[in-house]
C-alpha cells in the first residue's frame, strides 16, 4: 500500500553518492521487496508486442542486460529463444539460476565490460536498468559493449523513463508498507539526474536502513547521440508498454528499438567469453 505524504525537501538530501551505489542496493533483499511485486502480465504483454514487432526467428540468441532475477529472461525463453541474462548483483543471479535450462542461463557481469563479440541476434534492457553510472564514459562503454555483443544487423531494445513526463509527475514524498516493512520514499531532481532516497523501517533491524538512487536524465536526443557513437541506429521510438507513439510530455516511458549497423563489425570469431 502506498500513501502520498506532504512535500518536505528541507532535510539534508544526499546529492553526492558513491559512484557504485547501485552494487549494494541492487543486491539488497529490500530492493526486490520494493520493486518486484510488479505485474507479470505487464511484462509478458510488452514482450509479446516486441516479438510481434521484431519477428525473431525461432532459436534466436537473446541477451537480457541487467536481468535482475530473470523475470523477462524467463518469458523470452518460454517463447523458444536461446536466452542469456546477466546482472552485477550476485544474489539476484543466484536466485535466477534455479530457472536455468538448456536454453536459459544466467551469470554475474557488469554491462560496462566487454562480454563477447558478434554473439547475439537481440539484446534487451528492461525497467530503467541504465543511466546509473558516474560518468558519461561509463554509459558509452556500456552501450559499446552491448553493441559489440550483437551480430551485425542485430537489434537492441532499451526501456527508459521519459525525463519530461517524470519531472511533471514526480511525487516528492510517499510511503509504502510491504509485508510489515515501511519504505519512506523521497524523490527530487536537478539539471542532470533524478534522485530517490529510500528509508527502510524493519522491526528486525536495530535502526532504519537508507539507500539513495541516482538516474541520469537522458532524453531521446541524448540516446540518439550515444547510440550513434556505439554503432546503433534507432528504428522505432515508443512511449508506453503498449508501444504507443512517443510524445515528449505525455508518454510515461521512452522505449527505443535500435539496430546495429551492418558495417559496424568487430574482429573476432563470435565465441563467447563466458
């Protein structure tokens, strides 16, 4: 249950976070408790629409970048594709591995590091699992590594928030209670980032636990430039999980489908380095 609280941003809000803040938070059980009571039908519906759009051949090799506990990976694999999911959170991958089979595998990996060359027909990045890094170079390196992992002509799908919509609809203070744990959420933004402070009260803990998220305010123009630098060409832009047209002010999401330029090849034999 979520309750909106009065706006109060006068308290000391952390603006300068450790560059790797996401490592501890994404591996916390509270992260999954807060975010992963999400609608399985919504995830399945989005994937069904993407598959109808992309029409991947049976057996296509797919990569789920920052897969978390593998929710989307499992849905993709259920459609008959060969799916690899990775995430930098060891506990999430440990959970996901219980679902592994001949056509579904998971491992720990950081998207900023090269995975392999010319291995996958499709790559996906769901649920705003991008934009967390400290420098622009790190974001560029992540996109280059994803592009490198794609075969020439392969497709990359990115699911991101719509910066302009998020600014207009930001709820600064709210409270959620989930299974007896209370989450106090404080949200704000500056010129370049969105922030979310998560204060957790759990009777099993001696004192409140605090995490803070930081997500870059990337626009469609930013992604167009970054994708071009990485060797990707945007083919489709959508504004919702129903794949409705994107509108800068009214669309809740920014969904991009990009293709690796056929001429953007990298020397290598296609073998995975995993």
